[in-house]
C-alpha cells in the first residue's frame, strides 16, 4: 500500500528518533547512580517527577500546538530535545554535570516529546487518508517495537564500551536527524483557526478533555488506556528490582527478558490491519484488549534462574504481541474520532493524563512493594488489570459526532 513520500519521510524521522531513545534507554539512571552517586529515592524521583512536571507544563502546549502549523512545531521540539540531551555530555566533559541538570533535562525532554506527539499525530491525520490510517499506524507501531527490541542491547553494548554519557549523545544526534527528516517533507500543513470567542485559560486548555469525554467511544478508550498503561508501567521498576536485585539476573539476561518479547510487538503491528480486514475492527480490538489484560498476571509466577527468565519472556511476549495488534487500532480510532480542528489538543490531553497516571501509580506501587514485596505488588497489578477490558467500547464504534456515513440505496420490493 502506497502511503506517499510525505509519510515515508515522517516515518523515517520517527524511526531515527525512536531508535535513539531506546539506545539511550536506562542511561539516566546509570548516570545518576554511577556518575553522580545518587541514592535509590533520587533515581526514582528522576523518572516520576520528570513525568509529572512535564505533563503539567504540557497542559499549556495543547492549544499552542493546535493553532500552529505542525511541521515547524515538530522541528522546534526536535531541536529542543537535541539541545537538552546534548547539554549532558557537554556538562560531563567540563565537570559540571549535576543531578539538578538531569532532572531539568528529563522534564524538558518529556515536555517536548508530548508536544511533538500531539503535532505529529495531527499532521499524520492531515498527511494520510482516513482509510490508510490503520496501515500507517501499524508501520509506526512496528518500527517502535523493533527499536524496543534492538535499542537496549545496542545501548547496553555502547554503555559497556564507552559509558552511559555516550548513549545520551547518540540520542541527541537522533533528534537532530529527525528534525532534518521532517524538514524534507513537502506539501501542505494544517493549523486550526483561532476561536475569537474562546480564551487560552478557558476552553483552550480543557478542549481536549471535553472532546474525549463528549464522545462515548473516546471516553471508554481513554479510561481503558489510562488504567492499563498506568498499571503496566507501575510494575516496570518493581520487575527490575525483582530480577536484578532479588533474583540477581545478569545484565544480559535482563536485556533478553525485555528485548525478545518486543519481536511479538512487531509481528502484532504488522498483522493488525490484516486481522481487521478479515474479522472486523471491533472484534479484533475487543479480543486483543482482553488478552493484553490477562497475560500480565503470569508475572506472579516469576522465579529465580532460567525458569524465571523463560516465564518473563513468554508472558511479556504474549502481552506485547496483543499490544502490537491493539495499539494501531486504538490509535486509528482515536485519530478518526478526534475533531480535525482539535486533534492536537485531544492528543495532548491524552498524553498528559497518561503521564500523570503513570507517575502516580509508580509512587503508589513503590509504597506497596515496600510494605509487602515487589512480587506481591506485581501480582496485585495483574489482578486489577483483569477488570480493565470492561472499559472498552461495548459494541462496534459508529461514526464520530458530526460525520455521517452515506446510507445505502433502498431496494424496491421487487428486488
């Protein structure tokens, strides 16, 4: 299926920045621990505070992104991320690197990523025809899963050879290359007209959430996304503590535990459109949505040594395969139902809510693991995930508000 030169350039820009991000995966905690000798609480704060503060700051960016041409916004956000990440190796080489700078860079990079995601989603809807959105999202999702599988091992090799600061420099360069890729896209752009009756502090800020809550399908997808994403992300640090701390997995086994399952995400993303064409969008979304909520409970049976490693690989592989099928469908339905003049605000509101939920649940599950154990907290998350499919749309989604499907011609009684 031909999606056009514009999409291919957007896809290449997304790919290079995604690979850079995953190559640098885990570099910040390593720098905090090995270079700055930060305690465990400070390392946890680096991730959760970065998510929370960036989400709050990004509230102001939704209307700002909506009313501007999307390509310049994407380029600007890539440049911001490049400068933020590049400041770390520069400060390290000069001997001025500090924990405060890591925290500022974490907030700045996450905020710019939220704005970039909102702008790129709105631009993708403008760039690709509606009937090709599922295929486009499937390709983007497949790229993300391949980067998830290949990036951490490559980054781990770079960290072993050259240190974690070098991987951050590679991440910085990837954002610069992404900006150049977006710059090469030719053609029109999209920007929502300003509403003279509205104000930035009024409807502008809340418009994204209002659009989500007004549409019953978007509303159910929104709350399902928050709960599933939050509960899965809350167990990420605990699984690291369990495998690396209590079970003493070597680093290469830990990398395999999360690298190999990402191949399932790639396969699921590539199969998603074919399954929809054969079985229908709603059925595939519901089945994959239920299955992705069942498998995480299998992590409750994680044990030391090779059996534990195989358990994590199998469970994560099944989970990520279902996510690979589900995510392009859900992302396409979200873009399809978001009003064209408020797409960026909807995506910003969605991302901000997700980041805040993840930060809050990480803190709560950290407390729960402290009071009980990491394995107990992971098990509680798996049990709660079993109820999240009840939030999925109950029947096949119709057209978004304001969009009518042409009715079929009536047949005569004789026919």
